[in-house]
């Protein structure tokens, strides 16, 4: 009898608890989420004020979460785990999708636009004033912060480069997974190339003012960074600094000028902004800071130099930071950039002309790339040592493109000798231009040269992002290493 009473009591308690849970779930879940988020925010803020570090306590782990919807534009409203947009005036699904995508699990703006239409029963893409839209695929209000809480360790790099257009396609993700199995541990993607298009939606004031992200191909750069970092891929955002065609056109005052005040240019079609103009410099640094806040591990500055064609003899520069030789001007800019990027726990690397490693003053003064000066203000130097880019008969080689070992090995050694301990990580040639036999052996020979020279890994460049030959070469190296390891185990 006593057992039966106990059983009935337990059953009654279970039913009451189940009923309470069903009531909360059905009628009060928004309040549960609200108070849960409120308590998490209070706990997180208290942990931050107490100065806990993520490596020390569970409290600090909570501090690594941030409120995702902070900064959402006008019209966006969160309620529990739901995210809405209330149109204050007539608009379109495309605009709403562009503004909302960073808060969702969608990567493509077009896909989110389609989902918005389907979920909200809008077929023509037009959104009337006063319409309330449910945003599908909304991320949780509190999301783990992607910004590095400490300076990332630079791996022995095996990296490949992607343009903004390539990395914007959803088909890139299985491809990246494929290369990861071959040993790739680093992805470099274009945040801004020489076209000047910022490849993601930016909040940097100059990007907004001049709408340099209008044609941004990457729908959700936060998704991209999240994807890469969840797979422990070292994430590098490349920024073309002073060669910027779009900024040049948007505001010619930022361009290198001629004596009569006209924008300076030459027949090759290259358009260069003034490397001594503080607005141009600030633009690059601000983009770098924004990307560091989003969680990239490293910012890579390319075209951090003066133009080498056309001659600057008659050009007029701004010299906003005082008159100084070209190499000192570049170093002065890099110093400020490095300080501000490092403050956000991101590394800074620079691409330099391979030829400057050979130390000819004419090349150094023309580009402004003096390795000894620049190395003090960056974490990695990446010389572009593509063998095919050296002139015929250089260093006594009739066809430099057919002698990859020499140019990679010597180039890395020379840069390391001038860099004062700063890591050297060369760009290797992953294309067939001016090469008699471009194949897996060609790739392996460059890798061997880089390793023999003591470089900190390497990056592969192919402008069309075709790395099939690289993949096969890496698989061959991996198989050979596995064979050696197996042979060692049997001894």
C-alpha cells in the first residue's frame, strides 16, 4: 500500500512538472529566453569586469559570448529566439536579406531572400511599410565570440589563396574540406583586392560613404570566418592597400597627383592611391581592425608599396605624416597599422616583391620596401618568389621559371637574413606561366626549397584558384611521409 502511494506521488510530481514545462513552452517561452539571456549577460559582464581570462575559469568562458543582435540596423527586433524586421517604409526582400544575413545561418543573400519570401508569403519581393517579417535561420542571441582572446599562434603554414568571388560561392566549403585532408591548414581570402571592391558588407565609415562594398560578393563573411575557425584553419584576410582602383575613382583626391593637380596614372591601367595620404592609410587600417574584430587570425597587406611603373619623378604626394623617403613612409604606416591590429589579437603579414630580397637599392627605393625596416612592424613577411617573375638570365639562369629550387631557396634565405627574426613565409607558384613543365614535381621542388631554407611554411597563389596540381602534390608528400613512418615502426 505504501509503495503504491509513493508511486502515485511520484507520478503526480512528474505530471505537474511536465504540465509546468508544457505551459512554459507553449505560453511563456519568450519570458524564459528573456530571463536566460538577461542572466547570461549579467554573468558575462561581471566576469569581464573581474578580469577573468578564458584559459583560467568557467566564468571567463561565459565572458567569451556576446550579444549577437547588438548593432542590428533600424527595424530589426529580437524576441526570445526569434528575429523580426518591421518595415518603416516600402522596401524589398533583397535589401532586408543583405542587412539581416549576418545574424543568420545563411551564406548566400539570394538564398536568404528566397527563404524570406517563402516564410512570409511574399512572392513579388516587395515589402510594404508596416510589414513584419520573420527572419528565418536566425542565430541564437548569445553566440560565442570569434575574435581571438589572445594572440593566435602562427602555424607552419600550408596555405592557399581565394578571390572574393570564389570564396563567395557555397560550393567552396566542400572544396576547402578536400584540401584540408591533404594538409592545408591556412586559407587566405580577398577582403579587398586591387579592384577596390570590399568583398563583404562593411561598417567602416569610408566604405559606407563611398559604397565600396556595393558589389560585395561575400554574403555573410561572419559565416565564412566561423566555418574556417571551427575547422582550426588559420584564417587570413588579404587587403590590397595602395593599389585601389575603386577608391581612386570614387575620390580622385586620394590618388597620386601630377604637378598640375590631375590624378597620376600610366598606360598599364594601374590606378594607385597616394601611399602618403592619411585617409587612404586610415581606410586600410580600419578595414583590418574590422576584420580582426570579426575573428580573422591574420591581416595580410599586399601592394604595400609605391608603383614601380610609370615613374614618380613628376608626381606630387600628400606627405600627411611629414616628408620622408619612400621606405620610411611605408614603415611609418606599417608601424601604426601593426599596433592597432595587434591590439585586437590579430597578426599582420605583408607581401613584398621577390626581387627586393636581392637588395638592389633601385628596387628598394622604387617600391619603398626595405626589408630591415618593414620587418620591425609585422609578424610575417611573404616574399612573392614566383620563379617565372624573374627576368631571363637573372642570377645566371636562362629560364628562371624552370629553376624553382634556386629562386625559392635563395629568396627565403636572403629575406631571413634581412628580417631580423621575423617569420618568412613565401608565396609559391601554383600556375604554369613561363614554366616548361608545370606538374606535381614542380610544386614539391618549391616546397622542399622553402623547407630547406627554414621558412615558416608557404602559401600557394593561383589567380584562377585552380589548385588541382597542388592537391596532388600534397597527397604525394603525405603518402610518402606515411610510408616512411610505417617503415620506421617496423624497425
